[in-house]
């Protein structure tokens, strides 16, 4: 039982990170009906931005909540600016092009960021600076409640609550929902669709930036290809919850984290990556729209 509780804590911590990244996928899909495969590599750039910022500010050996806040802000701003540039230069000119063109462009941008990262940052993994002194807050038998787990869950929850408030209770959120439902009609009603789409990229990428710092804090090793696998798992989480659904992305991320941790704990760590693709196949076969998604008929 104690093993199970420890795996639950670890799974919730990992799942909250998946949820943050999955929200970026699902928000862009909800607005543009496209999969932004470069999202995971924007997340990677955010991790390196925080890594170098810690060195530039001289706080790589000064763990504490002030260090965490500084690195979160740096990563969020960097990811936002990069996503804004990608949307403006790569995606906006193709907005009326066939979806296949946009998909290929997204994959191309992803590969460009990966290999540019290897050239700029180097291919060797780097050790992420210590952000917090990972002390044990409570211990019952073999169950340990660490500060890093509480921090990951707390920061993720705050980010998700702010996103919920933004979407449901602000004019910007109402505009985002209107563009998601029908962009041409929203434009006729006076909504600046281009601005809303850009803002959606900024918000989704900011969440990925938060996730990158939390990953660096919990698993302190980063490299230019770090976004590949976690991006695929976050994408599967978004599909599982229902691509385009914000609550679905959160639930899908939590389910992915818990499932992965249980597989590692009770089967073998060999299967942790295969699990994501197994879940994706099952969802596509039995419920392609996901848990919170809505089935729709597309006219060709």
C-alpha cells in the first residue's frame, strides 16, 4: 500500500507536467485545427533559456523560491517570444493553405529547432541548476513527500487555475472561445482574429515554459532532443482527453503520468515509453474523439 501511495505522488507530479504541455497542443488545435509539433521544441528552448539565465544572473548555486520565480519568468518569456515568431513567420502565411502543408511545416519547424539547438547549445546533456533544496516534508514508512513534488503540483495547479480564469472570466477568453467556434463570424463581430491566435500561441507556450523549468527541477538533465518524447506523451494526453478540450488535456496529462508511474513501479521501466503509443492506438480505435471531445462530421 505504501508503494502504491508513493507511485501515486510521483504519478501526479509527472502528470501535472504532461498536462501543462498538453494544454499548448489542445489550445492551438481548438483555435486553428492544427497540431503544432514544434510546441515540444519550444519547451526545450525554454529549459535552455532558464539554464543559461541561472548562470548569467549568478543564481545557479542559490536554490530558493526566488530562483524558481526568476527562471519561470525567463522561460515563459522566451517560449512566448519564440512561439510568437513561429506563428507569425511560419504558420500565418499558410493559414488558408491545405492542412497537410501546415502539418509538414510544423514538423519542419520542429526539426529546425532540434538541430539548431544541437548547434547552439551542444549535443551533450547539461545538468540543470538546483532550484530548490529538495527536502523531505513528510515521511510515513517508505512514503516520502518531497518539496519538489509539492512545488510541481502547486505551480501546475496555479497555472491551470489562472488559465481557467482567463478563458472563462475575461474578454480575451470570450474572444478565444468565439474564434474557436467560428473565426469568420468572430471577425465580423469586431474580434481581431490574428491577435487572438497569436495570444493563444503565447499562452500555450508560456505553460510549456513553466513545464520545462519544473522538469529541470525534478529531472535535472536537459539536452536539445529532450522535447521529443515528452512532447509525444503530452500530445497523446491531449488526444486522450479530447484534442481541443482544456479540461480533457488536464485529465489526459494526469492519467498519462499515473499510468506511466504504475507501469514503471509494477511492470518494467522498459515499457514506459511504449505505454504512450499503446494508449494512443486504443483511443483512436475505440474513442477517436477522446474523453471530452465531440464527434463531428467534416464535409469534403
